[in-house]
C-alpha cells in the first residue's frame, strides 16, 4: 500500500508513506478558528502530511487537471458529524456488511475518517475514475455507515490531513472486490475514444491477425481475458473488452488502451474512411428529402428511418469524447453537405454516382449492365451468330461488305456503353422482309450487348412526352409494327431523330416531376418492313440527315428458319460474350472508319435511299393536298372532292392563278405521293382521308376536304391526345 502526500495545500510535489503507524508527525499547533486552520494548511512553510490514495500520471506530482488520476491504492471517506466513540466499531461493522475499513482515524474537527486500503494498486483511466468511485462508495455502503458523509472525499484531487488515533480495524479489500466494482462501472459507463465506433467483429479479426492464438473464447464487449498485446500468460483476466478499447486491471498496461493505441493510427483511419465512404455511397440529400438507391431507383426515406439505418450500420447516438455531435448526427450533417444533389436521373454514359451537368448535381440511378466479354473470341465460339449475321445483309457491289459497317457501328456503340464514354453514333435503320430476324438482331443481340432496350415508338412519334424508361437504357428501338402514320408525325420523328443523334443530351421527363436535361449519347434502332407505311418513319435523306443514319438492307435470301424462341435466345446468350470479345479485338477497316464524327462512315443502302426519296414525296404531296383542300373548300364549299389525278393537277393549277404548285406538274410524282398518302391514312385518325376508286388508268381519287383534317387542327388533336397520356 502506498499513500501519496503533500506538505501543504500549495505543495505540488508528492512523497510516499506505506504504514501510517510508522509515520512520525509533529503535533498540530493550536488554532482559534477554522479559518486559521485553513490558512495554516495553505501556508507554503507548513511541513505536514496531507495524504491521498490516488496516484496521478506523474506519481511525483499531486493529482490535478494537468496530472489526471492513473491508479488507486484505496478509498477514503470523511464524516462530518459527532461520533459515539465508545460504540463506533460496532456501528461500523453493522453497516459495512463484511467489508470493514482497514483504518479509522480522528480528524482535526474531532470527527471520524475511514480508509479502505486495496490489496494491490488498481490502474484507472481519468474518465473511469468517477464512475468507479461512485460504484465503490455504493458497494461499501459509505453514505450510511456514519452520519455526515462528505461526498468531496471521492474527488481525485482531494487530500486529507493526517489526523490522529489511527486504528486498524480490518484487512485490505480483496482484489476481486474492487475489480468487480471496476467491471460494473465500465459496463455502466464505458470509457470512450474520440474515434468512430468500430464493430467488434472487425476488432476481433484484427486481434487474431496481429496476436494469433492469444485470446481464448469470444472477443466481444464485456469479455475478460489476458493482456494479449503484452504478455498473455501472466494474468488470465487482466483486462476487459469495451466498445472503444481495453480496460486493464493490471499495472502492466495502461488503464485504458484505445483501438488506435493498440492497432495504430492507420487501422482506425482506414476503417473510418471506409465507413464514411460506404455511407456516402448509399445516401443523398436534395435539401428537403433524404434518398437511398434501391434496385436502380432513388427511394426517399424519412429521417427517422435514416437514423435507424445508420445505427444498424454501426453509428452510435452517443456523443463521443471531445465531440459536439453523436456519430449519427455527424453522419446526417455529412450526408446533407457532401452528398447534396439537385436532380435524380439515370445517366447511362457516366461511371460517376453524382454527375455534374449544367451546374446541377444529378444523382445517377443508371444500373445497366452490358455484356462482359469472354476471354476467347474465336468464331467457333459463336457459330450461330457468325453464320446468321454473315448472310443477313445485302452487299453493294461497289462498296465493302455491308456487315463491316454494321460491325464498326456496333463496336463503337458497345465500347461507349461498356466504358461509359459519351461517343455519339448514327441511328441504325434495318429494312427488309419479315421473318428474317430484324427484331431478333435489335432486341436480342444489339440491345443485350449494351444492357437492354426500350420501345421509343410513342416518344418519337409524339404520342407521349414522358421518357423515363428511355433514359435508363442506351438503345431505343422502333420495330416494324410502328410507323409515323401522318405527315406531322413524320416531321416530328425526323426532328427528334436528328436531335437524338446530333445532340449529346436529352430532356429526361418522368411523370409528376419537372423535366431535367441530362447527357445521353445512345442509339436509335429501327426495324422496318419494305412498305410505304413502315418506311414513313425514315427521315428525308437530305444533307442534314445523311450522316446521322446507318441504313442497312436485309437480304431476301437470309434464313427464315430459326429454332424455337427459347432455344435461339439461349444460343445467343451463350455466344454473346465470345462475340463481344471478337468485336473488341476486331480492327475496323480504314475505309469504314473514315473521318466521320461518329467514328464510322454513314452507309445507306441505295434501295433504302430510293424508298426514302419516295417517302419524302409524301411530305411534299401532303402539302399540295393541304393547299388544294383549303382552296377548293373556299371556292366551292364542297367537303369531298372526286376526280382523276389530271383533274387534280388542273384544279390545283387554276386555284394558284395559273401557276404550278411545287412538283404538281409531275404526274408520276403526284401518283406515287397519293398512293403513299392513301396507305398512311389507313393508320391514322388525324390524317386526311384519301382513297382511290377503280383501277388502271381510269382510277378516280376521293379526298376528304373537311377542315378537321387541316394540319393545324390535326396538331391540336394530337397534342390533346398526348396530354391525356
């Protein structure tokens, strides 16, 4: 047992005595008041003993804020009340319940002081001192032994005048007693580090990694074991595991060892970085609402739910040592500041979770998964695709093989999606007979390579302004069941296709939210039959459009015999990774690559170009019919006109003051255009009804002149229809 003492209350240096009975001390002078006594205690010339059972970090100095407690040798209780000295020992024994004080003494005031010595020194951290003293004084029943218990006795900095009449009345407290009190105090109020909380499984793993086979049993909070980082074979229960570190019962280690002290700075900081990074990968804030990503969608979560999820992730609601906020509160502040977003949208061609675009921070919800290439791209690994693709396209005798343009176009597209590059490319138009696999190529081969597709028919035809599903994919598909069945639809489709190909962005517009501009450089793919109605989708091939299109003709000779859908789809799925590898390794011929801004020369099959020309005549003839309808209605008041094409030309010429209108003088142009319009009006309720009567050279034509079919009114009807979608 060691007692530390100072000579007076101004003294900072401590000395030691071990046996109170062996201490030689001068008799106290006489004092006429307590004030005089206090002055004497504080006089630097006073040479007396003012002792404590508490040892500081520096044992040679008294305990203070600068020298916090480090160990305890016992506990002292002052009682400021009159004492029945004749029966005092019996009273103490009755109240102490088997844990008698080691000593009792008389104070300067004539009251009693009790001292419980420890069997051995107990190391203690500063923050655990008060919890331990509170636990010990309750376990020893100190407030009830005698009257007038002075709670200041429990202060770490408290010193006691030596007193008189020291009487040994009991043995030192056994180690098991005060260590049990420390364990209870630790569990009730565990010491804390300023570091973030680290899950116990992570700590346990690190313990075993650094100190293999030194800890027996489960390593978790409350577990007791040896000082495994010092000498695990001396004391089997020399320490206690807490959330933030190890509490030691032995003077062979610090009273409290944090994980940072045990494992090093890098271990803690690495975990904190990973923990924060994981947090910032999951939660975002737009100034009003918190969001998390679930299955490719941003889902709003209430703050209470966020708190629960943070707690589940290991964040504590308790304020750590030296911290103004709890870990949960700090995490919420971090999310609010560091993960602030303006918009939520899929950005397919970016690997960034938050995309900075047009001064906006966009939470990227894109989750497309392009095919991962196999290691082997040998054609023997993709026989079905190789044989089918190589007989699918019509070759132009004066050009390289058409399939090379297709491969070059597809390679650039696949790389752009796989590497999240914003490389633009032409719209692909596949034109040919039915049952040759056009849709199979667009929907199961091309789209599968790049992570999926969406049907863009309604959007490109103007039937819907919402494009939420389109923005999520890189491939937009229009198959041969859809056509732009009226002039105004074609014109809109032409403009949207031009804009989609030429502009590296789109207006992302989901229902019930405002549209937001996002980057998008995907591809539009058309699968069309070789008929007037299907080809009505193709934009006119003028100089502003030609470089934006890749138009490939499907061969009549291509196979129409395919295995059942399930079989062919499985074959494609098995072969695609190998085809993807071959595609990545394939060198694009220089003549195919060219100098195009889209990385591939725009190849347009001559047959498709011719069909597109006649299709474009639809626009011109529609304008002629529009002019004719208004003039004839104005001059005659009739609502239906009937006549031959020659009569149509004559009356159009007369209505225009004897001048031809556009190409109205070209009878062949008028004939082809009227046939296209007749076919188109069969598929649209807003297109002006036109039909032929009879056959051969004497064919009559009937045109509905009703003003509801005027282009302006048709646009209004279409807009009204779209608004209800």
